[in-house]
């Protein structure tokens, strides 16, 4: 039973550290200082978190995160930078919590806590990425306050009710495994979107020539695209992300191309190449919208509204495609 208590405490702390590392440290430190948290003997090493210097550092970093976490897309940028900080922090926190023990046990606890912190960080980052597509900022603010409350409550529960937190952590891990493919697709899209945003700072040339409306394509996808495109056709092909209305599912990274009278999206999903086709003459109201992290190419198709997300380093490619679609439909 003592092992379950210890695992419940260290895994619980790692779980909330992946959501907000600084709030976790600050909660433990202030709880110790004001007597709200009473550390059991096996976790006495955590008393160092109540040191004034630690509290000062945690207060400054938590204040920065408090405000950054409530601004759409800034929170996603912050989460990206903390992809390595939170799991490492959770691992070190777990290692510190068990104190001086056998090196094998210490390493095992560190790896376990680091993994749990990475899972909870991934869940938070992907949830925020989805919320950032909402046009209003209130969803982010509500999520941020909810996360702050859950971290404070979870930190207290990890030290006062370790068995409960052990069960909660196991259930979270099981749920994460079920949703892992979707979560990691979201994280991949988010990191590539931020990388492409930085690339725009070094390349600001406008795209006006249709002949360069093409991105580098993997060989297997290129062969499929060539099979759809006649040699004399001058088709564009740019990298983008599937959004609402695409049959392959959302957040699939692929390529949008035009071949003849069809607009197609091609991607690789579950080790198979998947395509979605649209008859150009049935496409209505094509439009391009610039957003903070990922631009959007949208159009109506039958009763559906189709959305494709464009990386920022595509510059004006999305705008040019919307113009091409409008021109083709008018001919």
C-alpha cells in the first residue's frame, strides 16, 4: 500500500506538472509555507519547494504563464516551447520527491513521471490548438482558468489523497492511449505551423506566378498526383492541412492540387494513401482568410462547407488558389 501511496503522489504531481509546471511548484511551496499541505516522511525532500528563492522563481514564471496562457495562439506558442520543459520538470520533481533511494528506483520514477508529464502536456497543447480555431477568445480564457484550478486541486490531492490521484492518473493514461493518434496529429500540425510562421520572417516574397504554386512532394504521393494530371496541364500542388468537410478526417497533413476539372486533397493515413476529390464547377464561394497561425481556404460544396488550413510559409499561395478557382468557375 505504501508503494501505491508513493506512486499516487509522484504520478499525480507529474500529471499536473504537464499542464502547468510552475503552478504545481508554487502550490506545493505555498502549501508547505502556510500549513495547508503536510508532507509524509517519504516525500520530505519536497520541502525544498517552500524555500523563498524557489517560491520567488515559481511566482515569476507562473505569472508569465498566467497571462500567456489566456491569449489565443500565444498559448500554443508557449506550449510548444514547453514541450521539453514540462516533461523534464515533471521527471525532476518526481525524482526529487522520492529522495535518496536506490538508483534503479530513482531512474524508474524519473522516467515514469517524465512520461506522465509529457502525456498531460500533449493533451493540453492539442486541446488549446483546437480551441484557438474558435473566433472568440473566451474559450481560451475559460480553459486556462479551468486548468489553473485543476492544477491547484490536483497538486493538493496528490499529496493528501494519493490513492485517488493514482486512480485518476491511470484512467488518464488509458484515455490518452485511446485518443493518442488524434492528439499527436494535432501536435504535429501545431509545431509545423509555428515553424512555418517563423520561416515567413525570412521570406516575404509575394506569389504571383502560378508556375511556382507547388511545394516539395514525397515520391509516393507525387506518383499518385502525376497519375491524375495530364502532361499538358498546369496544376498547382501545395502542402496544407485537412479541416472541416474533408473525408480523410481533420488535421491530416497532405497536398491540395488541381487536375483537369477536379480539385483534390491527397494524404497518407494509416499507411494508406487517401484522396478526396471536388468537382471544380460545383465549388461555390471560394475564399481565403488570413489567420494568426494557419490561414484558411474555404468554399461551399453541395450542402457542406469545406475548410483547408494553409501554412504561413505558403505566403500568398492560398490567395492565388482562391483566385484560380474563381477564374476557372467563371470560364
